[in-house]
């Protein structure tokens, strides 16, 4: 028996509303909240929450001096189609050159790494 269940995955960022809007475009849902905290209830998944961090320093992937700390794996049917959509939403490619792999690594607009996975 588990001790707890996942309530939310929380990302520190400089602008919670902007980052919640980015992830709403990627995984669905409607951002809710004001000020320094925004929740995104993800259809079929855990809540993503976004918390303002005034001195936010984005992780740098891959490097040990500013480690990624955590990342999201987002499952998709078609890597090429999903890539076009996340790039249009403001993602930046980090490790996407190997087109034979079943995953590609991007950064969200606040610099957090995430993977699109066709696994």
C-alpha cells in the first residue's frame, strides 16, 4: 500500500500564467489561479502547478552545474507532429538531432527540460 499519491507536479518559474498557458497548449486543460500560483488540471493526469520564483534560474541541459532537477516525459503518438506543435507554442529544442530515437528533449519557455516520447 502506498503512503501517498501524487497531488501535483510543481514547477518554479518567473511567470506562472505564461508557463501554465504553454503547458495547457501542450497537454490540455485550463489554467486556474491568480498571482503567484496557477494550477492546470491535466485531463487524465496529475495536476501541474506553477509557482512564481522571483530569482528563477533555468536549468541547463545537460550539465551538472545547473542540473535539470526533474523533467516531464510527455507521451505522444507522432514525434514529428508533436514537435511542430510544441515549437509553435514556444519550446526550444535541446536534444532533437537523433531522429531514430523514441524521444526528443526540449525546454519550455521558462527553461525546464521536457521530453516528447513515442514509447
